[in-house]
C-alpha cells in the first residue's frame, strides 16, 4: 500500500508539468520540432496516466466521454473553419496569409489555429481510444 501512495503523489506532482510540456510543444511547433499532433499525444498521455493511477471512473469524471467526443468534433471544426475562413476572405483553402492585414501575421495566426485544432482532435481521439479499450469487459 505504501508504494501506491508514493506513485499517486508523484503522479499528482508530474501532471501539471506534463501539461505544460504539451503546451510548450504546441506553441513551439511552428519554429521547431513538434506541433499539434505531438502535443495532443502528450496531453492525452497525461489523462491516461491519471486514469491508470486513480482509476477509469475518476478519469471519466474529470474528462467525460461526452467531453472527449466534443473535443474531437471541435478540433476538426477549428481546422476546417480556419481553411474556410481563408476562402471567404478571398484566398485558397488553408491560405493563412489573408487572415490578417499583414501576410506574415496571417500565416502565424493560421498555423496556430490549425495546430490547436490538431491538438484538440488528437488528444480527444487518443483518450477516446483509451476509454474504449479500458472500459471493455465492464
């Protein structure tokens, strides 16, 4: 029982740092290795670690199945919405330069929105897959 307590305390201490690292990978992705996919997997790993250490029921109270399903849809809509916004502003699909008056700022905004959509979708999908497998046989 003592080992279990130590693992839970260490997990509680690590979870915020894992989330911050996921955000670092997300927002550093446009100028270095990383981006939405990697950050989404890191954020999902944080939720999965929580579920392993504290139980699936407790993890589902923190992030419900409905919330995970909404994350998947929201991420895809954000990705598509960014592309369609570029088209509505006179550019091509996923042409970010028309999103702002300055083309460079538009590129930066567009990449940030796209990568955020990827993060949300990947994190939601990975957690949904984990919930599906972990919940089997219940």
